[in-house]
C-alpha cells in the first residue's frame, strides 16, 4: 500500500508461509513478514525448538504464528499441511519456499543417498510446496505470490581459495535446477494470477556459515565488491517486495542479493 507517509508495505490480515522459517535466513524471513503485519506459518522438518521460536515471533509482533512439522519432499504430507494451515490461519496470500540443504564432499565421494538428500529438499520439496499452494489458490480463484530461495550458487562454483572449488556439486546444481523450475512454474501459473520469483542470496552469516573455516570465510569475503558477508536480515527486503503488490508485474525473475559477487 502507498500511504501519506510514503512507501509502505503491510500484510495485515494476510497469511504467509515460510518453509525452513525457524532458523538462518528463513528465520529472518519469518520475522520480516510478521513485522509487516502478516500471520505466519512456518514449516520445519525436525528442529526441536521450532515451535518455541515461532511462538516468540508471534508474541513479539502481535500476529498469529504457528509451526508445522512436515517433510516437504513428501507430496501427500505437504499438501495436507498446506490445507491445514489454511484452516488454522485463514487465506494464504504468500509463500517463501526457503527450505534447503547441502552436502559438502568431493564429487568422487558423493553417493546416490547424498543426491537424494539434496535434491529431495532443494528441488522436489520446493516443487511440492509451490504446487500445493498453487492448487489451493487455483481452487479458490485467488491470486498470490511465491518467493523461492535459490542461491548465487545457481550461477557459479563457490571457491575456498583462488581456483579451489568448494566441493558441493549437488548443492550448486540443485540451485540451478530450482532457479529454472521457478521460470516454468511462473509461466504455467501466470494466467491464474500467481507470481513466482527467485531470491538468490550470496554469502550470509548464519549458524551454518559460522562453522566454516575462518580462512575460507575471509577469502570469500575478500572476493566480494562489498568485502563482507551479509546479515540474514539483508535478504528480507527483496522478499517482502516480491510478496507485495508493488511487484505485481514481476514474475519468473531471479533476483541476486550477493554483495556484487556476480559483477565479475
């Protein structure tokens, strides 16, 4: 909405789903949509403190906030979960499909189990979640916006040092796959008033990256034009914009929040 105060985005009386929204970048997304006034449903896989984390966000921002345990790679379960969210929280207006995993291991050592673990969540899980929400919107004849978290890794091979690749080929290739998946879903569902876009972060300070070797982190930061890792909150502005009506003519795009990494 536009107010006399200027450019304002509010999601009052709306419901936004965030997968993987209880930690890392996903937690920043959860706080951002709640801060914009939305009721928020967080889908998580197994983390024991997810319910308490989400409940605290609801109390902080004065919105409904509830955690739902679900494996997004399970097609039947995610569809049931999405429909339960609608019953509990009201009409769903937005989705941030953020759940993602990685296996860091040399390519010669990777297994079928590793492939399934990464692709089941990063690609098939994203597809399942988006499809389940799209089905609901099409049945209800309502419009909505989806934001899928990919990565700048969809375009590059990350490095640990100059010309030394970070060994995560399943992760990088899964992000390339999901970025193109978004284009296909956006094309198919545009006539139903459903927008689908990709948000691709660069290097971000999270609980996962904090455990990386400091030399690798410092080298990665040095190669960026902005010379630092992002904070998770710096990913949220683009996501909030894409969910909002200000982005009503934006679909099928991939938007990089990467500190300038892809300039080079």
